[in-house]
C-alpha cells in the first residue's frame, strides 16, 4: 500500500508551472527578435519587421507613396529610426520590438500591448484567448488595430489586421507564422478613399518552425496610440 503524499509534496505539485513556464494571471513582457538576424547587428536591428504596401502601391496598383511618406514623417518625428534606409524605400515598415501581456484587476481579460518602432498599440484578449498559450499549446490570435492621424483638412485612418500563430514553451514565446494586411483611408472635405495592401505571409501557417522568438525582458516605454 503506497504512502499518502506529504503536505510538502502536495504543495510542490500544486505550485508546478505548466509547459509554458507561466500561469494564467501572470504579467509578461517579451522582447522579440528574428532568430535568423546577423548576431553582430545591434539589438534594435534584430527586432522582426515586415513591409505593407510593397513598392508603395495598393492591391489595385494605385500609387500611394505621397500618403505613405506623410505617415512615415508623422510617426517618426523626433525619434530615431531603427532602419532608416528601409524606411526610405517604398512601402510602410511595421516593426515589433515586443509583446506585453497584463491581466485586468479582476483577471477576466488581458491587455495585449504590441510595442512597435515608435509607439505601442493595445488589444483586449479574453481568458479563452490566453488559455491555450499558457497551457503550452499552439494557438492563433486574430488581432485588429486602428489608428488615425490628421493634417490640415485630411484625416488618415490606418487599420492593420494580423493573424499570429504562436506558442509558449519554457518561458520562450515562439511565433511560428504571421499573416498581415492593412488599409489606409483618407478622408477630406469632399472625398474618401480606402487603399488596401497586398497580404503579407511570413512563415509556414501549418508548420512548427520558429519565425520570431520572444524572451523575457523590459521593453521601451513608448506612447500608446488607440
């Protein structure tokens, strides 16, 4: 007949973390890097990135460079660019410095903060969105973010849609694939135009290879735009 577990053993078993290394209601901060980046690059230039509106054109082939040039100027004013030469090229670069996850006061929802090159954006997630991740299983986040800028008589609304396939194992965040697209809507006194970017597909949406990797660390405190 086996002996009953001691109170010490029971306590240790209850406190064990799942495969992810974290438990629900933990607050997390991950610095994202591209594991394929040259190890001699500065840390900033190891952050993953992709380009929307390749060649400065939308899905219909319309030239969007004047609008993109304004948006580049508006978001970068007064701040150092990570990749200035890439930013000069046609299209709109999207950089991910990292990801922060913070539970609400009542632990009913999570705030996901995507920390970019010049600012951060926030998306609300439910416990169901996080459960698989904290259990160490593969999961997919479908995220939508919208920001706006105004100059003179024109307002610019930028919307980004992302599908991120990720997992969390031994305290390392693994992004396996990413699909993204974006739209820019310009609103003037007498006109409104919407431009859609060609879809960006990075990584194998069914594979287990690591596209980007996140390790715990403190991120820059960039302004949050909503």
